[in-house]
C-alpha cells in the first residue's frame, strides 16, 4: 500500500496504480480525453496534467500514466495546472474547432476563440481507437504517417477485410471522428435487439429485457468479440462480482419425467415474403409486433409514436389485416390467426390515445373477428367513440411515395370502385405460425400435426397430443389469444397432474420463509417507493417531485423512484434496500393494491419484514390515468395520497395470520360437458366430487348438438363421458338438484342441496361453477310463426333424427347474428358462424343440389375453423354480407319463405324464396343472480359470470375457492369448455393440495375491558365471527374468531363501546389518513 | 365545477355583489373525501382508470375493507378537516 498526498489529503493506492485511478476512487475529478479503464494509458491528450511535488521541486506529469509512489504530493487543480490545461484545450480547439466535447471544454476554461490558426480536423490523435482495436484482438487500424500527417487509418488506406465491424473504435472515440463504414469492408449494422423487434440495437452482452427472469445479462457468442478473436475480456475486468465465465459450455441435462407439456408458442409471420407490400424496403411499413414496441413505454421510442424513417409523428396510420393468415396464394397459412383483428383494434385505440386525437386510424379487414369476451364492445367503442375507421377490403399492394416516404394503399370501396388513400405508417397485422424448429421438435417427439402445422388434438381432450403423456398448450395447439392460452395452460397442468397425482408432494421442496424481524419498539423508518410505471404514471405525474416530497415527510428514511416497481429486478433491489436501510414501514406509490399488494408484501416478507407494515398509494388507476389532462393537479393529488399513506403506515403494527384446514371435497355445479369434465378431472387427481345438475339427466346443451366442426359425432362422445362420470367412484351425481344455500368460505363451504323438496347439506373445500348457457328463442324472422324457421339446435335435432324431409329441400338460408351483436346484446356468440357452416355443409351432403345461402355480418371461423369456411365456399355455399342497419327481411309469399336482402356487391336488393330458414340464434346466459349471491361472485351486464382476471385468471373467481368454466363464463365450443373445465380444476387443485391455508391478518379484535356485552357485533356480523365468551375471566364479553372474520369491520363501526378494532384499518389509522388529506 | 355551470347559466344582472359571488364560486374547488369499499367501489375506481374515464381531481379516496367499516366519526372528522363533501360507497 502506498500513501501519498492528493490535494493535501492523505490517500492510499496499490503499487502499480496510476494517479488518475486513485484520484477517481477518492472522487477527485481530473479531465481526460484519451483514458479508458480497459486500456493501458497513453498520456496522449495531456489534459490530465497535474502538479507533482517530489519533496524538492515541482513538475508537471500526466496523471493517467504516472505511477504513484510513497510520499509524493499531487495537486490537481492549482492555477498552474489550470493554465497548462487551458493551453492544451486551446490547441485542441484550434485543431478541432467544431467538435462538441472540445467546445465544451473550451467553454469551461473560458476560451472563446483559439489564438492559433484553426484547422478543420475532428481527430485529436488520442489513439483510443487503435488501442481498443488491438484489445479486441484485431489491429485493423493504427496511427500512420509522421508529424502533421499523422492520422488514424487502415493499411494502405483502403477498407479493411480484417475489421470485423464490431464498432469498439466508434464507441470509445471522444470526438466522433471514426466512421466505421470507411474502415470496414463488411456491412455496418447494429446487432438487432430481439426484444425490440430489431427497431433498436443491443450489445453483445445484454439483459434480454427489463423484466426478464432471471434478470441476468447473457453473452451472445455470435457477436461477442472474445468468442470471435479470443481477446477483449473487458467484461471480466470490469465485473466486480467476478461473474463472467467465458469457458461455460452448454450442458445436456437428462430428466426422468412422467408427463411433458409443450408450450413452444408461435412465430410471427415474416411479411418480407410479400413483395407487393414492400415491407423489406420501406421502414414505414411495420409489422404489428414492431408497432407494439413503438407503442410501448419501454420500447425504442419510449412509447412516443413516430415513423421509423424520419422520427416524425404520423397523422394517418393504416392496419392491413390477414397478412400471413387466411391466405393460400402467397403463403400456405389457410387458417385464421384468431388474434389479429382484436390486436389491431387495440393498437388503433392506443395509438389514438398516444397521439391525442389528431390521428386517423383505418383498419382494412376481410371479416372483423372480435369473438372474445367483451371484445365486441371494444370494437364498437373503437368505431363509435374513438373514431377508428373500419374498411372491408383486402389490400393487394402498398406503394411508396418516394419523396415523402408516404404510403399509398389502394382498395375497393363499398361502391366497388378502386380508390387510393395516403398513410404515413402502415401496420401489417401479421399472423401466427408454427416455427420450423417446432415442427422439427414435433417430429422428434412423434406428435401429429394438423394441416396448418399446429399440434393435433381431440375436441374432448383439447390439450392431449397424439402421444400419450405429452400435452400441449398455447399457440402451438392452434392460434389463440392470452386468455385461451392461459386456460389451456391450466388444462395441460390438470392433465399432467392427473398422471402424476400419486407422486404429489414427493419431490417438492418447502420454501424457507425468512425469519421475520421483530421491529417492535424500533424508531419508525419509512421507505417510500414511487413507481413510474413506464409512462403510465410518469407521463402525467411529476414522479421526481412526488419522490422528493415524500422525502420531506416525517419518519421517511428512504425514497426512490422506479421505472417498474413490480419488475423482478426492482423487487430484488427493494429487498436489499429494506435490509440495508433497516426500514420498518413501506409505502409503494404505484398502481392498485387490488392487483399488486400481494407482490410487494411478498417482497417485504423476503426482506424479513411483517407484510402488514405496508400501504399503497394508488397514483395510477386513481390518479394519472383519470387526470391525464391536468398533470399539475394529478401531481398534487399524488403527493396527497403519498402523505396519507405515510400517515397510515406509521401507525400500522405487525399482524399474525391464522391457519385453516382445507376440506378435500369439491362441489361442481352443472352437469354439462364443462361440469362433467371438471368432475372427472378432480376425480383423476384423487378428490371426491359432488356433481349437481338441475335437469333430469347429465349432458347439458351438448345433448342437442349433432357433430363437431372437425366431424366427430358429439352424441357418442357425450355418452362415453356420461358413462365415465356415472361409473366414477369419486363422483356423486345429484340430478334434479338445485342449491338452496351456501355458507362458509374458502376451504370450508357448507352447501344445502335441494332435490325434489328434500334438503341435504354437503361440506366442500372448493366449488366449480359450470352452469352453462342456452340458445335464445328468437323474436324475429317469423320464428315461432312458421315451422320452416328453425334455430341451430332445432336443425341439429332434425339431423340427429335423420329427417328425410331435409333431403327434399331446394333452398336453405342461414341468417347469422340473430340476437347477437345487437344493441341489446352487444356480444358475439362465438360458435354460431362455425355451427352454421358445419350445418350448411351437412345439408349439402344430404342433397348436393340444394342451394345454400349464408347471410352474415362477419364470418368468424377463427383458427383452423377457417378451413371449414373455405370448404363451404368450394362446395358452392353462397355467402352474402349484411349490416346491422340493413338486416334481411323475412316474409311469407306464395307458400314459400321470402327473404329480402341488400347485396352490397351487386348493389341491389335480392329476393329469394326458401324452404328452410335457419337462425343462428344467440347464446344467452341464465344470469343466475341467486347463485351469484350465494357464492358472492359477480355477473357482468350481459349475465355471464365475471372471472378474476380477463387474461390471467379466466377460470377462477376473485372469491377464493370458487372456480368457473364453460358457457357460464362466455359462449364457447366444446373443446374450449373442456379446456376451461380442466383449467378450473388445475386452479382448484393448487388450493386443495395445500391442505392448509392461511387467513388474512386483517381481522377484528375485541378489547374485553371496554366491551359492554351489548351483542351488537354478534348481531351485525354476516360471517358469524363474533361470539360471547362463555368461560374465563371475560365471560360474557365478545370475542372474534379470526378464521371466520373477513375483516369487513362492520362490527367495529357498530361497536358503541369502542371495544372493537380492525387490524390494518384501525380507527387511529383511518383518522390519520383523514387528518392528512 | 358547479360554480362554472352556474356562471354560464346566469344572465348578467348588473349587480356587483352577485358578480363577486359568481366569480368566487367559479374559482372554488370542492374537496371531497371518498370512503370506498375495497371489494366494489374501490375496484370500480380502478376500472375507471383502466377505461381512462376522466373526472375532476377533487376526490381523495380512502380505501376501507367494507362501507360498513365507515363510522359516522370518520365522516365528521373529514368535514372537520376541511372536506366539502363526503362520499361513502360500497
């Protein structure tokens, strides 16, 4: 260790260190242009000149390459030093008068103009580029020439073959002198960031994206210079944790497993194959995946919507649908990708939100397929409220206007004329396809694929592949959106779980909960974490101001703002900060506790803090999102909310949680396909099930269905399922039974069943609601007035009875969307398009000469159902579109049904006679308010049950222990009902398998000394939690059973003696919030 | 907000006092304390955000586990601390 004086202060350094390094460590700034930590110093720029006193005399040395020695004295900022540096800067400025960094230095040293003759160079000959090139193991450039001719160049001053275009020289050059294109023979392009769809570059060593799990950098062997030349290793030198190991090898790990789940996902279609769209040539034609990044706050433009070519804000954007879907001419993806219509509508609405009203958004589509739950409403709002234009036309080509970079989109309008519109940006709604390597994987595993290269499955076992024990979920099973993928994930887990149920918990490791720190009696130390949520909060609220304000509040020890407080890396740093700063109360100002409280509480538990010492300030959902027009008021509100939260959190105390046994039986309500599948899946996992059906027999709506779109006979399969249920020892079937009453809560329900007047009570730990839906009885198109007008289910009944009259029909007409997508029922019934086409094809099979017409609004044969639509067109079935404003009119005329319809292609009314009119009647929910109230679960305005989360919790309710599947959730075909039933079971099993659960710590408690034994609490509690003590010193006083208590606090508000209090929502705590409002 | 509507609806009368009252009403911003049930109204307020419904920033929401938790004392306390209105929803 060497000790010397730096600006009069005693400092220490290691033998061999240079002055600059030591100074940096002690926070003493010395200017330099030619220094780089990874390179040997050269002393080239001379800017780091300092004054050295060796005991006898003073001299000037360059700090970057002067080794330290014992007893020396260094002065870095004397007048002499500054004078010397000023001269150096002046000389540099004379050489490079236009270089920004030099100009800034000149300003710092008070130089306006150099006294010397000005040159026009931009290289200061610091040699950083040549030194780094050598470090990269290359040496493609060097300093050549002499005297005034000295310069950085390649051998013979020609583009070098040796240069690998790694760009290290460019990245270190302080003046921007190096032009890689002049040095290398190779193409210069950034390494495209996979996460940003190539819209941004990344480094060879990178974290894939901010929320990646694990959040650890990886090295890309293809672009890392060490792997290309064997040199560099700068990362090894700079990683203080010593974590870099270039010698790591890929490992082959052999696992013995009982089941395999395939979830390889999809790849987006590459539109480069469509020459007519010019995607490869014009940067302003982007794919929907790229556009998604442009809209994202963590994307290349931070969510600022601009054109890639020139960074200008677009005023007109077009979406072109079905790129790489429903197309057998330019690619062989004949299927519909299912998700593109909805994502295009979403992108258009978000783009309009980002652009603030001035933006014109047009979507060019063939059929608008918004068949998901609540999607139709979103589509209607996009058109009516947000003004997104929807144009039904397939786009043949896109042309570029060279001068402006604008795009010309020709299309056929409603009047059958070809018109052209100009757009600044075109988004290609690319479809989903299975990647070649996944096809390869399927081959290796021996699982069969469909003609669209998706995994082949059976409608009654939608996630089982052709090979026993291998299951599939997500887009490899067929193109689908997030909710359906999540459902299938649960379904696959249930299937695999059934195979493995015997070995349950035999290989599990129990997570060790970190020891909780006892912080009672400690001084209050509040940590406040303010979230930016990308731009969701920071785009409106001044997050820094809120953070700084929080720091000024009493007891606040630590404040920080985070880009995404919920991200994995922030959770880790949060844990660290809590430990390091010894925080004992935490406030997170972010989104809503309804979605994120649990996550932050888990982090607190990991840091050894009781999770109830926590409060959230809702500055997103209830602030930045609802006051977008008034950033000042939103910021003021955020400060108020943080102040209130801090006031409350300081009064919170650590709470304990009670443990609760979970009854291992299940109740399934509804004996249709979904209910029966759920019962079977629960039984397969070893649980007893009580299956309740209100009808006289099992089967539900499937009893009325003829065959699947894939051709399977439904009745045969249904019989198999019913037999399996009836023969299952674990399942008790209760027919003609309804629910009378439900008591209790998660893990301990007591339900009263009523069967023909007789009551029976069953105890169960969980419940699955699978009550289904029914076909609408139409009130239009002469339904009920003429026997030739039938619904789908009625026609299926005729098929099943094989009625010969059907063969004699000359013309059959189908009308779609009867009662669906209407103002009073603004949802799509999802199954009717496929059902109509399947029935129409069957009519054609019965009588090939029959004329069959399908009158439709949008044909929604999503996924591989599209093949059926194509098959129908090839079979000669005619499709005529109509709009809600011009619905077909049905009347009786001369013995036949007369149908009038406006044909938009012919631009005239068509009148046709028909012997059979089939109405694709809507699927309507039972809207069972009583059941909803009994289980305390919500119904939506259409009457379907509302799941916990539309995307991430589609098969469960927000109410613990109650699960959802089948058409009670939303209209769906059999395969999707089966998948959701299995998914509901898989969610339920995660609870059942735990056997014990913890209740909340937020419960009421009684101070018996204050209790006046009035009994009001016992009276008002809906959960029967308070009772009067029968024994002990406080006999006659109230007490609360923490297991039954739901923490509503009604008893607390009602207690006239002030004996009751609610932990976590105490009087003092709420009063503190009011006082700090 | 209420003041703004009144100011627009009222015909000019020429009486100074009324003008002054109207002006101060126009600038006046009420402060409203909202006690919202965690399970319903608080969730609805979150949903309003998700749907980007815009409303005046005059509310300060206090989350309660149930509207039944709201004691009359809280309402009085809110008025005492300067609230112009109290909203209990659940």
